[in-house]
C-alpha cells in the first residue's frame, strides 16, 4: 500500500501532544493518504483524558501501552507493528510544518532513497520566535555511505536532520531497528547510518518541522559512556 502511517510517541505530555496532533491534522495539499496513530506510553492518565476531551475517534487511532515501556521498547514495539509502505515516527514535543506530508511523501519516492530527513526550526516556547535551523545546508544533501553521513554529527560540520523529522521506507526500517550497531542514547544515529546499507538517505534543506527544546529533552543531557560508544563507532 502507498499509505503512510504517522505514529506519535507520547508520554505524559498532554499539552505538547495536543499541539503535535493538531500540526499533523492540519497538513495541506496532501498527495498521499496517511493514518495518524497516537501511541500513549504514559504512566498517568492525563494524555488519555486530553484526547477524550478534544478529539473524536474518527480523527486518529489511539493506543494505550500498559504497562509503560522503556523508550527503546516503545520504539521497537511501534516499528514491529508498522504495516504501511512508508512511516513517520514523531515525538510528542515536536510539530510539523503544514507542508511536511506533501513534500516529504514525494521526496521518499526518489530512486534508491530509503529515508528522508528534513531541516527544522528549533524553538523553546514559541514557534514564531524560532530563528535557528537544525542544519545550515542551502540545498538538499544526499548520502550514499556511512562515513560521510556520520561526519555530519561531528561539531562544526553544519548540523543534521533531527531524528523525528524522518520518513522511512518501512521495509528497510524493519531490517535495522532491532539490532543497530550500538545501543544507548545515540542508538538513533547508528540506526540511521545502518539504513545506508540498503539505499541513500536524503536531507532536505527546507525546514518542515519545529523541534522543541525544553527541560526534559533527552538530547540536552550528556551521557559520557554513550558519547564514547558513539565516537568509537564513528571511528
């Protein structure tokens, strides 16, 4: 099927999640049909209460994970249940630009491309005050080997496409998600680089999402053993 499954991974952040859901539902000029699924991995019930209050069942599919899983287990659970040709896995604290689905669903169809990431505007409290882009490239950037891809994650090399910005060819994501070369905090980088064994990765220069920075971001917390593990893998 040509359909795209858009999963939002949620955990105890109902206010952020509502903004994320609305950004997906407000996509414009969509050229490929998509299904939105909320995977609620929350400890409490505030997410389910927010959804019951604000949305009808026809807006999307809602799944409650009980008992809650670790972030890795949650990601693996979702990937194992994907059954569409293309997939997007969003975090509940990020937002999509209204043109995300239109542009990204066309880009993933490029010959030999297995995943597409996009640029993002980084914001803290207000998306309209965001001025910083995730990467600085003025045109699309295509990778066909792990070495050139991983170099972009080194300081001073121009930045990179955020992990939640990606759209995947599902069959290749399923091949790599269980056993990426490294585990831990930077498993996402290794998972993405492993996709290059099956085709090319494309980064678009246009910001098509808004990446939120806040106090509970995992990305702002440094973990020295995980950083060393990533550097050894890159070496």
